[in-house]
C-alpha cells in the first residue's frame, strides 16, 4: 500500500462541523492512539505517551515534595477482598473484569483486575500501621486500571483500560487528612491549568456523584468543545469507613487505639483527551508547549544548488536550540509543504523555516502553531525568541480556552433556561437544592445531565430557588453531560 | 499490638546458615515486599520501588539516546491474537491468566493478561509500517506482566506478576537488528554491573532455552549466593518469523516489498531480588549507592543538656549534604542504638553520627554499611568525604561480588566434576556439545541444572569433549539451577 496522499493525511472534517469525527481522525492521523481488537482497549502511541510522561514528571515531583512515596500493588484483587467494603464494591462490581483461569486450571476464587486499589492497599495498610509513629502514611502508584464499561468507548476519554496515578494516604487527624485533600486538588488544578492550559473548576461532588465509599469527594471539572464535561481529577476524603472495614488502627500518643482518617486521589490519561479537544483545530492537534514532547521542528527549504549551505545552517540552528526539544526534519523524500502539514497535524508548537535567502540574511522564519503567525528572527537571537514564543503560546492557549469556556457557560435561573442551555451544550451554573432525587430527575429529563460539582468559588447566585424543583437552594452547582 | 522488640526487628538467621529464610526475613523486615492473598502476587513497597525507579531512570535515558520511544499497549490480548505465532504461543499458553467475564457478562473470546506483548504490538506494527521510511521503529513500554506459573513463588525473583520493560524494534536490515541486540545487551550489563554492582556474563542462549519464537536469544546471567542462577536480562533477535505471522511488510528503496527484521528485549524487577541476595549480610540489606533511594542517614546522639546544640549541628550537616539523599533521623522515641540497627537492616550505605563531643570538635563519625568501617571527618569536609565513600562502597560491593563469583565458579572437565560442582551449588563452566537431548539429560539427572548461556567471552576450554556426553564440543557453556 502506498503512503496516503496529502488529503488523506490531513484531517478531512472541520472541528466545528463534526467534532466527534474530527477527534477520531486527529487521534489516529496525529499518531496518538490506535484501536485494537478489544473494544475500549487502546494503544497509547509514543506521541501521546510522551505527553503522559510530562504530566507524570510534574505531578510526581510535586507529591514527592509532600513526602508521598511510590509503590506497586498487585493487579489482581481477590473477590472477597474487593467485597469487604459494601458501598465501595457496589460502585465497582458491575464494571469488573474477572480472571477465572490460570493456564489450564480454573481458579478457586475469581480475581478482579483492579478497577481501583483501595481494597488491596488497605488490607496491607492494616498490617503496616501500628502506632502514631507510622503516620502519616502516603503512598502513590502509577498503574493501569480496568473498568469494563458498556458505554460507547472514546479513546483517552472513556476507555476500558486506562493509565492513572492513585494516591492513598492515612492520617492520625481528620484535619490533616482534609487539608491534604485540598492540597492535592490544587496540584491537579495546576496539572490542568499550568501544564495542559485547560481551565478547571475546583469543587465538591454532590452526594450521589461522590466516590463509592468516600465521606466526600472533591474534583476539578471542565467542559470541552464537544459540549461534554470531563471530570479531570478527584481527591476524596474517605473518613474512617475503610479503616473500619479493613481493621486499620493505631496506638495514639495518649495510649488509646484509634481509627485513622484516609484519603485517595487520582487523575488519568483522560487528561490527554481533554487537551486534544480543547486546543486542536481544523489542521489537527495543538499541544501546549509545557507538555509538548517536541517544542519546534526545523524545516530546511532545500534546492539542489544551495542544499549544503542550508543544511549547515539548519544544523547550526539545532545546536543553538539545544536547550529545547527540536527536530531537524531533513528528509529528502518530502517537500517543505508536506512537512508543514505533517507537523501542524501533529501539533508541534513552533516551526522554524530556513531557506537560501535566510542563510544569506542570517535569519530564520518562525511560525506559531496556535495562531499561524510568522516572524523573521535574527539567527543569533533565535533561542531567546523561541523561549518567548513558547511562553506566549502556553499563555495564549490558556486565555483562549478561558474565553471559550466563559462563552460556553450559562447562568440559568429556571428550568426553561436550563433546558435551553442543555440544548446548546453549555456548562450550566444554576442554584440547586442538593437533593439526590432532584439530581436524578434532572438526569432523566435531560438524558444524562448531571451535577459536576459545587464550586468552592461560588459564582453569583442568580436565584434562591433550585433551577429544577424550585425548592430553596443554598448553593450554585455546575451541570453538564459528561464523558 | 505493640512494636516488635529489637530482636524481632532484626534478621534472626545468618545468611550462610539458611539463605532462603534469611531472604524471606530481609524482604519483609527491610520493608521491600509484602505478600498478599494471591500466591505469587506481591506488593513492591516504597523501599523496593524506589530502587526500581533508579534502574528505570538509567535504562530509560540510555535507550532514549538510541531513539527508542515509550508507549503503552493494552493489558488484554485476545486469544486468537496470542495464538497467531505457533512457537510463541506454545511457550506462553500454559502460563496465561485468562479474563473470561466483564461485569456480569461472559466474554465472547477469552482475553489473555499479557505475559509479554509481541503479539499485540506486532498486530499494530503491521498497520503502521508501510515504507522503509517508517523504519527503524523502536518502541519500549514499562508495564506489569503476568505469568501464571505453578512453581514455588519467590518475591522479586519468581512472582506471577512482575514489572519490566519490553523493547520491540523493527529494522529494514538484518545487520542493524543484530547490532542492536548487542547494543542493548551492553546496556543491560551496565544496569547490573555499574548500577547494581552485580557481575554478569553476556552470552547466547542455547537453542532449547531461547525465547519462544526468536531466531536466537542473548542474555546476561549470573549466579547469586543461594547457588541459583538468575537470568538477569534478555535481548532477542526475532528474525522475520513474527513479521511473517503478523503481516509486517515494507516497501524498500528498491521498490520491492520486504519482510523486516525484529528484536525484543527486556529486564524486570527480578533484578532487585538478585541485588538483595548478592549484597545483603547478617545485619540485613546492603544497597549499592547508585541505586540507593537514601545515601546516608544522620543519627544525632541526644542528651537532655546538649540536645539543642547537637540538633543544630545535625541540621547544618544535612544542609552541607544537600546534593545527596540524606535523612535526619531525629525521632525522640528511639535510642541511637535502635536507629543504627534499623538503618543497617534497611541497607542505607552510610550512617553519620553526631554527638556532643563531635559538636565541640567540629567532627562527625561516618560509618560504612558494607564494611562497618568508621571514620572521623571534619565537618567542613563531610560532603567530599561522603562522595568518596559512596564511590568506594559501590566499587567494593562490585569487587566483593566478583571475588565471590570467581570462588563459586567451577571449570569442570567431566561428569564427575560436573556432578560435584552441582552439589556445591557452583556456577559451572564446561565444554558442551550444544545438543538439545544432551541439555535435557543434564537437566533430568541434576533435577534442574540447565544451560544459562554460551558466553561471548569464552573461558579457556579445559576439554574438547562435552562434559556430559563426551561427544565433540566446540564451546564452553555456563550451567546452574536457576530461579
């Protein structure tokens, strides 16, 4: 089979016309993901995995500053262990992939492929924790997890297997645990806003949307240009419920045996999906510089008679930019135009063109991926300019995303406005009564709109009545359909 | 339950008396591993996982220099896909853990939990590779794998789930592929010799011990003080067999469709087990400085009247050592003696004691974990001395390991000597005929001794006859029982 031609290579649909098809094309053509024979199980190709590595590095560095240590707990959780905490198992059992055979033998007990690791970790914690001196215990793991969902899978955003980190900490005092919940949530905000240039809302999950087994859950949430919300990360306070179920106790300084307080928190590779949807455009992927595996690509404009000189200049340029991740695309078999399209599709933040005239003038042309803006830069000033442009792109993407989010947020007073905003696929802010039945009715009437969270920074309340049931409403909540 | 007393805390058996019990105690008491309810599935606790992170960092940096990119392929491999390469599946099928249920539904096709990822990766490679321009393709992943073995599990060394990296590369030319096999093997040698201070032998696997589906396999091998061999890492040349089975073809520069040549290579968390067995002593774990998560522990000697001064000096010391990973153990509730034992058990390379007299004299006492040697160091010279001692420990551990290995290697001429060396649990070097039946007979007669590899650096051949069957022997092979 020959290489696909230029048209096939590029994205053939506009993002605004059919975002779902656009997304499917981008993840494949920009070589981010590949489908496999198992529905919902996808390949994270190097271009996507490298973004994940950047996020890992940032988050891992931050949690290590807090004294969190990495570990690895088994993939397989015996059925009885998974069932020990009743509220928790009810939340996960319908989505568990079960191992029932080892080689030719039937196993005595089914083994769950971890959907999350509270149960297997806390069983061990009960062995390790004896005294207040063993606390706080702060362990994190970077692992694959499996949730055998039956909804339509969407690569990155809703896949049966995904990659995440899960932190599980134990504290002697409730206060310390609750402080940590918010400290971690703030790091998640930074992962999304500072690294991925995605604005998010910090808040508390409603009772019916909280993590199965948690006292309460907090989250960072956003809505992406498909009009669907993404729960970007969660940080849960588990209280003492798991400690009770798993027998985690400690001897406190006062000589008393006590139950500790626990947290768990995680974010996953769905963050990559949100990034693709937020920043991509009709030409393909746009990667924020802070998570870009490659900052710039140098494309030399080659003609037979000046080839040698231009290549020399391009190599010198690469040397000048050695503090950045730069590729010199000196492939002979593609035209500059082909290369421009390819690297735009793949979302590289900057393209640097160097041709015969540039060599004569000791210039290069630098092109921004986010705006298409071109500028001519003196060769000797290129490193400083690249730094400045990368910072500018990071900032611009975030500002643009914030504007988009603002335009696509609706403050609604009543059910009419609410319904209209649902149709327009907006992020809805509405006064809400906090009743579980009310949330369930909203979900039913709207075919899936749910409470994302109750933002900590409460927006101005435009009504004192619940936008749905009209009963008294103390808070404003965020609503949308979600992945 | 109260804290265990000092005797219970330490290792209660000598390494030379019962190395198996010694190992079991060390991995638990030094907090490296924890057993779980599922046989063969263990917890990698933070102290062990941190060693793995050091090895990952070293190896990952080296392979990225070669242009290898990280990715992530699904955990689940459909049964039909696993079976596509007949020799390969025969090698792995008896050890596969099978997922047969998702939630409450029975799956249409069983899914293998990956024992290794050749099949799922090469199915994708067939989609991605079209032209010589797509080659070489070099992808690696750091993942968990499961091999449902029925042998007695040994944490780190033989567990049903373990962590590893698997690199899978595709090359247009056989030469390039074969060169890479050895380039990677050399990085493995460095992982073991330079990082873990474990001497290894590079060589080629015998035909009956090669990887299922490979043209040939190479490995680094060693024997540890339990008298058992550890296959430390392997680098396989797969030839074109998988390319044929999975339909991987490329259009070469000459316009011809061709089958590419493939390699795969991996090393795993079993390396940690080898390290524990090689360097540990009767006091517990000894960690080579290059993989030690903590280089030194500062233990202040505290008395009521001088406490403040000593703590101040200890904090200053920590500041002077900020380029190293240093813990200041200022816990009030333990005596210095208790702390000495604890950190020896946990293998920290250096202990730095600072007491009232040291403060007066502006000295500290530095104690080596490997030799127990103490030296008094001027405070202002401590950073330089710590660096020097860490280098010295790394070197000493490797030299000591090499001497031990030399003493425990036997060059044997005939079956009498061979059998005696088996009894003495030595690493055996013997002339060998390279026949599969001969290797099988040796294994049977000795209850498990096998050919480890045929070293590239051939030792002096002490006979021209196979030490077992007496037929003509061209090479010397390494033999031992192995994990």
